[in-house]
C-alpha cells in the first residue's frame, strides 16, 4: 500500500501497528480505514493493531459497527485489536445508544494499550 492510499498514517512498533486516528471519521473514511488496516496487517504481518482514537470526537453506530467488523476480520487474520483513548463524551454517547465495541480489547491510553499487547 502506498503512502497516498493511506487514510491515516501508521507506525510499526515491534510487532504491533499503531494507528493514531486524528481525522473525523465518516462512513466513507471508516470503510477506507478498514481496507487500509487489513492490507497492512497482511503486508506487515503484525500480531496486534492499536487504534488510538483520543482525537476522535464522534463515533456513531455505523462507525462503531465497521470498527468492530474490522477487529473481527483482524482476529481471523491472527491479529489482536486494541482501541484506546476513548473520550468521555464518546463513551457516554456509545453507552446511551447501547453500542458495544465488540472484538476489541479496550485501554485507557496508549501506554495501557501497549501493556495489553
């Protein structure tokens, strides 16, 4: 995958792929992110993906579904997925809507995420 095809930059840390999401996610962007992550898991043969969402202000039902679907796909490829940095307003919205992020390990912050993997 070329740099221009990436939705977000990724950083390889040991055998993990760190994905700092610093853009607003919408339906199209989250689908592109899903394709990017699956390609990078295959190309880089990582054992874990850490999604750092501390800069994300909105995670709606479709975005949460697509991220959960991505985690399930990564699991089938032998890769764990950790999500970290969920902000209080996002957590509140997800909880009020009854949305659960399935297939993820959840961490408070990046340090906690690295400890989990």
